């Protein structure tokens, strides 16, 4: 019976958990205080890993880029710590990539909220104007009563 998850998937999940713990507990940089590891993709030979991160509470895109560069600078340190923790024969080289998906999701959510709000206002205005146009006893009111 084949396994449900490949070794690559299991290593990716374990690395994601370990990296989140290591960044939170051992990397002493205030720019990385609220870093989230959103995904880890390990290639088939386990030589390289792309680590997707985003940062909570950053004000600008430049802060996100700077924090990602800090993580790439600490990649060797994090790799050595992961090697000790996971006890693998080879530990993948880490490459941190800023994940824009959460920012895009927030932007899309804001656009949807704006569209719903605008549509609601438009419907309220059209309903109030249609009530103002019809006077009591007009033919449109008589057809509704029947």
C-alpha cells in the first residue's frame, strides 16, 4: 500500500515547524518578531528548500524585503540548527522568499467590502428615490394592493 505523503512532504512539514520555533526563540532580531512561515517547498533530492514567509505588523513593503534579507543572512545558522534538531543525513539549503499572498488576500477582501458597501448605498438611494416619486393613490400603488 503506497504512503499517503512522500518523504519530501514530511520533511517540508517538519522543517516548517522547526523554522517557526527557531525564528521565534533563537533569532534575536526585532524585525523578525512576528514572522510567519507560510510554506516550505523542498525539492526531490532534499538539497534545497524554498521557505515562504510573511510578516505581521509591518508598515511598508521595504520592511518586508529587509526582513526577508535578514532571514536569508541567517539561513546558514538556521540550517545548522535544523540539522541538529532533525538529525537528517543532508539538510536542505534554505532560501527565504516573501509571500505576497496574505497581502493580496487583504487587498481583495477590502475591494469586496468596498463594492458591497457601495452597492448597498446605491440600493438604499434608489429605494428612497422610488418611494419619493410615487405619491399615495398613484396607479403603481393600486396595482400593488390588488
